[in-house]
């Protein structure tokens, strides 16, 4: 699964799952554009990845801003010459019971998690269509498929990402573009590290493999979908959840 000569733009990639994805793609030879709301951390991550022998650049990006998304894609295209792979990873949570959920928290999560994917795809797809090649990978979530207590906004946003993925896959397939989603289950990150141990144990009791996933588990699935090994796969949702949800 070699990506030498390819250029990948990964949103929300200064840390966590996004960083793991960027590292995996870079190890396969892809040149990497690190985009994140935290530019200082993005710069640091880009320097780390550059040590793998690939070209990198870092940009500040709020995916919810359509104008900013277009400008970042333009800058990336000018600097790197092309964009072959887009990974829409940027996302946030604002968890609370639906009855207590504020409208601003609903809007914020939808704007970043769903509208952000729309904005990035809108900016990148025309380039990929001209190239007649592209790989778009949207990071969804298990809760977009099954729902989750206290996450009405997050679950709705990720369900929307799945619907967008399937529709865009149908529309762009004739131009050599594949569009897929990855739906992680419970992955060990800085966020899950803050969860009380008792709650973690209850979470793991729902997982047949009886453990949390690692960011690298998601990154490896992303690498596969970005590679020629997945050239005939589009419109799919790849579950990375330790068996917690098994679709038919």
C-alpha cells in the first residue's frame, strides 16, 4: 500500500487520530498537508512528519468556514501541485442530554462535523475531477450508525457524514474518485483518557474484543482506503470498533 508521489490533506491532524492518520500516510510515502485550528501544534506535527522523508506543510484551518476551506485548498494546490487524498477528520463533541442541549451546541457540532466535510469536499472535488483521480475518506463514528446517550448532535452529524459519503461516491465515481467513510468505535485518545475507569469498564463490556481501539487502528483503515488496494471500493462505511457493532 504505497502512496509515493501522492499528496494528502488531513483535517484536524495536529494530534490524536488525525495525526496518526497523517503519520500512516507519510510512512507509505505520501506528502502531507497538516491542517488544524491549532496552528502552533500543526507546525510541530508537520516538522515531526517531515523526518519521515516526505514533504509537509501546515496550515491553520477552521473547516466550518467555507471561504477558509477554499483558501487552504488553493494554497495546498499551489504548494504541492496536486491533492490526491482528502481525509475529513476534524470534529468536536458537545455532549449532554437532548432535553438540556443548547441550540448553539447543536449548531456548533453540526457546523464543524458535517458542514466542515461539505466545505472541504466542495473545495477539493473539482481538483480531483480534473485529475480524474481522488480518494476521499470521511471519519464518521459508530454513534452515527447506532446513536448514543447524550450525543444527539454528534450522532446526527456523523449520520449526515455517512449519507453525504454515499451520495458523493455515486456522483464522483465516473471521474475516478472513491469516497468512503470510517466509523470508529471507542478509540483511546486524550478524550477517553479522562473518562472514569468505571465508565471505561462499562464501555469495554460492550466490545467483543474487550479493549479500546488505538488511533493506529483507524489510521491503518485509512491507509487501505487511500491505496490502490481499495481502488474498487467506494460508498462504503468501514467499521473499526472491535465488534461492538456488526452490520449485515
